[in-house]
DNA sequence: ACCTAGAGTAAGTCGATACTTACCGTTAGT
DNA sequence: ACTAACGGTAAGTATCGACTTACTCTAGGT
C-alpha cells in the first residue's frame, strides 16, 4: 500500500493554501522539517501533518539524515497530476465546443 | 469584482470530489441543474451550491434558458490552472534536480 | 551516561464547509 | 390568472480537517 496515489489526491492536497505554500518552498530545494516550519505561520507539528498528506499524494519524498528528515519534491505526483490535467484540458475544450454548438443551435 | 479568480481557487474547487464529479459530467456537454443533480448522491440545492463555487473559480459558466439555467465548462478556469501547472511543473523539475544534486553531494 | 535537537504521534478544539429541508422568485404552459 | 417546473437562497446541522499543546522516540554530541 505504498504508492497508491492518484492525481485526485494531489489536487485535494494542493487545495489547501498552507500545504501549497509548503510545497512551493520545497520547489527551491530540499529542506528539513524545522527549516520548513521557520517562516510558516503554523507550528512544526502542523507542518509535519501537512507533509504527511503531501507525501501520501506522491508530491514529496522524505529521507532521514541523522535526526533530521529532509523533504524534497517528487516529480511523480505533479507528473501524474499534469498528465491528468492535460487530458482534462482536452475534454474541456471538447465540452466547450459542444457548448458553443449548442448555443449556435439556439439562434 | 466579477472575474477575480486565480488558479488557486480552481485547485481548491476541484479538490472536492463531488464538485469534481459535477465538473466531469459537464465535460460531456452543457447541462441544466436538475439534469446534473439526476445521477448525483446529493440533492439539487447542494449541486447549486457547488456550481456557484465552480463558477466563482471560473471553471463553469451559466446562461438562462427559459426557467432553466444551463451550465457549461469554461476554458478560462482550467486554462489558467493548466498554465499555472506548467510553470509549477518546470519549477518542480528544477527542485527535483536540486534534490538529486544534494543527494549526490552526500556520497 | 546524559542531555539536546529534531521530528512524528496523540488528543482535543474550533472553524469551515458540505449537506439537509423549507421557502421564495421567475418563467412557461394552459 | 393558475399551476407547475426550475432553480437559487436561508437557516440549521454535522462532519471534516487544520491547528494547537503535550508526549514519546531516536540520533548525536560532549
């Protein structure tokens, strides 16, 4: 039951602003938990909990480094999310086209 | 204060599974509210409320048609979301590269 | 050995939000 | 005009989830 994440989880995970902020900070490079918590408006345990969600969504990975746990972005999660998105985008255009034709019919 | 939506709103909006399901059904073409509510596990007012959120996020548009309100997907929302995503994707790759170099340094 | 730092987990709280039912306005058909 | 269909809104509830403090565990330094 390790990497059982879908793009949906990533979507929900990035829906939260705090989580998005954490993730964005990780985009600049790997960081330990207490480093991440530094500039945040929330406490370190809160950050830990968010990181857990992000990890379950496949958006970040962690590895131990002494007593520190260093988190880094994982391309897997957003990769899947982006792929899903592209397909979505295509279907959205189709849907929009259908809507346009539907509207044209009304004239 | 009409179209003041950012990709962030769209992310949060699509985070909810019910809302995602509504949106996905709209991808097949425009639908009236009661038609949307048909196959849903929730009541029509709930669908209405979700549609409001989706509209505020710029993901759908509505137009009156008699007493019915027909909703359709709007490319604006996901367009912006997709653009944001692509930029994110690029930065994620950079971040991942930074993480990899960081890991290489540890050897 | 001991203490400190780093971080995950438990338990509890509080606000947001996804739902419900009830109601009201509007449009169309007869 | 009357009625029915459609759908948004109000008000209330209840669940979820973001956050806190307190704790426990592990790894390193001295």
